[in-house]
C-alpha cells in the first residue's frame, strides 16, 4: 500500500512539474508575443510620428486637405481649424516640420537685407493673423514668414461669410477686411515668445533677458529667433480711420510700429487690401510718402540695437505707368527698404486652361466682392515684378562722393553714369532735394576713378581699355532663367568656371561689395556705407510650384511668397516648391 501511495505521489508530482513546465513555456511564449507586439506597436508609432510630422508626407496634401475641405464648406472655418490644430500639435511637438535640413547645403541660399537666408521662399500675411503659429510656419521650411495684418485696435472685419474657394481653379476669393485682435494682443504673444526663447537659452525670463535677445545677444534675428530665417509683421490702419485725414492714418501706422517693431525683423506696411474701403487710395505718391516716412522714422527709434527693415505692400491693380512710378518715387523718397509686389486683385482673371467653362456654382462665386488669389494671377505678378525692378533700379544710382541724388537722377543718355553704383546704402532717409549733377562733376568723378583704378600690369592695362572704369554688375544669380545662363555661356568674357560659381552662390551682383556678404547668420544690422541700397522685392500672387518661383525670382524678386497654394497643397507645399526648384536648377546646370 505504501509503495502504491509513493508511486501515486511521484506520478502526481511529475504531472504537476510537467504542468508547471508547460505553463512556464506558455508564459514565456506569451511574453515573447507581447514583447513583439509591443515592439511592433512602438515601432509603428515611431514611424507614424516621423511620417505624419514630415512635411514631405503626401498625406498632408492628399488626405488632410480634402478632408478639411469636405468637413468645412466655409473656407474661413477650415483655415481657423487648421491653425488651431497646428497650435495644439505644436504644444506637444507633434506639428509637421521639414526633416533632414535640406537647406543645409546652401544651394538655395540668398542674401536679403545683408542677411543670408536659407532659401528664397516665404509665406504671405493672412495665414497667421494674430501670431498663433509662427514657429509652426517656420518649421514648414520657408525662410520668411509674415504675421498679421495687425491694426492698432481690434476690429472684426467684414461680415461672414467672407471667404470662398474656387476648387477648379485652386483659387480663393476673400473679403476679410483686415480682421485683427489688435496690435497690443499680437505684441503680447510676440513678447511671450521672445521671453520663452530667452528662458530656454538660459538668459532668464525677465525684461532684461528679453532685451538681450532683441539686441542680438542670442545670435539670431529678433523676429524669427532662428538662424537663416526672418519674420515680417504686417501693419495696417483701422477701417474707421478716415483716409483723407493723413495725420490720423499716420498715427495708426506709427502706433503699430511703436507696439510691434521690437519683435519684427521686417515691418510690412499694408496700403493695398482691396477689402478696406479707401485703403488703396493711400498708394498715391504724396500720402504714401508721408505715411512711409512716418513709419521709417518710428522704426528707427525702436528700443533695440538694430531697427527692423520696412517694406510696403502694393496692389496689383494699380499698374499704370503713373501708379508704378509714383509708388517707386514714394519708396525712394521715404527711405523704405523694399516692396511687396502683389496682393489679391479685384479683377476676375480668365479660367485656366484657356476655354475652360467654370461650373455654375463657381461662376456665381465670382460675383462675390473681394480679392481674388490663385494661379491665374501669376503672369501679372511676374510682369509687375519686372516693371518695379526696372524702375527701382533706374532710381538707385549713388554718387561716389557720397552725395545721394534724388530718386529721378539719371545721366543725360538715360544710362548709369560711371560714377554711380547700386551695391549698398544707408538706412537713413535721403534728403528730399539735392543739387543737380553737372557734366563737370561727372567728368571730375570719372577722372578721380581713373586715378584710383589705374592698371598695375600690361595685361590689366589692355583689359581696362575694353572695360568701363567701374563695372555696373547686372542682376545675376542662381535663380536666373536658362536663357540668361545661355547668354552667359556664349559670352567670350565669361568662363565656365565663372558660370559654375554664379550657379553656386546667390546674388553674385552683390558680391562686388564684400561688406555685404555675411560670414555667418548674424542678426540684421544697418549698412555702414553712405551709398543707397538696392531695394528688396518680395513677390506674391499665383506662385504654386518651383518653376514659377524661379521665374519670379529671375524677373527681379528676392523672395517668392505663397498663400493660396498652401490652402490647396497643405503644410508640405513649401518643401515641395523648394525640391522642384532644386530639380530645375540641376536640369539647367546640365544643359
């Protein structure tokens, strides 16, 4: 009996051990499965995070945008949701950003205002009216972003609905009417942004730390707070300020300058919105010059080491010879640093492709009042940029003896005198009037230049006989058209090495002034030269792809800005445009 009990106990123990072993094996397999499952889920989440937060992901254009347009029939509601989503995602570092730092190669770098930008692409005002998502926009890849337009006091703008999509044309009609939360509200957000940056840089979070960042101690521009990038703040007057009362209008703009200029790399004066009654009337030469002069003077007094640059945004509809020349005269007379050429247009361009018949619904939308933006406006943008560039450059000559001429100064033949240059300038406003330049003065200047530039070798002497005493360089950069490149190749005085150098370094026309070529991404600083700088042009209107960006840059613009393309292409639009530019430049180089 005892043996039976022992055998039974032994059998039971063996069975228990076997069961335990099996359970351990199952538990081990379960743990392995859970580990593999957890790893797969984690890996998928990580890959998903990197994919979704990469601006190059096609999901942004082909899924996010269609869903957004489907859910929100009202374009303004879709815009506001998109901004709220980007702001919320940014607070958790989940917002899309351009990965891989493709601009690090410097193949699209360009010098603007004496500062080397990562690329020549920017976003237009209206995307972030109240400074909700500046860092999210910068992360998407542009080198220039715009905040605003900001008005002195909060205003609602025009009644809703006030924005409509024209899907077949990838266009928009809007009559926002400069809705704004006001300059003080925008300044509060900008101030908070600067102080948070100062805190993360270990400078503190108080007023002194803020001032150090604004003065450039952090080594970044005080607006963008990122090397290789700039931030513009657009300012405008309140809609109820009487247009005929220029002093009141000036006070509106100056209030915005006093409130916002500390936090901007560029101040953009908006006098061209089609949705604020009477605003475009301020583009006439005399009132525009008065307003811009007041803005420039106020900007020079800003409480930081380097004042912001000042630009003025002009309408594409005021395009007569008188209008364009008057605006250029106001720009030169006031000391403004540049122009933003283009805004929405009151006109309704023909559909594309030619002969396309719009759906009935879209035809009805075209009857809505407001500014039109879309690819159809591109050709007009290019034409206007060429006209403004030509006219501004004609007025940009500078005396060698440091006496700046009036904006209309030209040689008797209409050509650039040898004693003039277009390569640099001071920030200060030029004098209103100057003595006329006489033939004797020109001859004396040429003789003085001849002494200074006397050849030192026989070879140099021979070459100088076929060259002007001072060569006025043409606009020549890596964004020049292929035809321009062909002309350069066919020129006997241009070597293939020179052409390659031209393609590798932006704005080679400005290389004639070494002091203008920054060795690092330093904060903006006023020019020490007494010459007058070539005016900068930002172009906006109908730019949707890389080829168009290159075309508008070749026409004379320094930066190509996009707005409507983002509405239809999504957050990855900037990255896509830059990649198309790189591919086109490579193609041209092979030709």
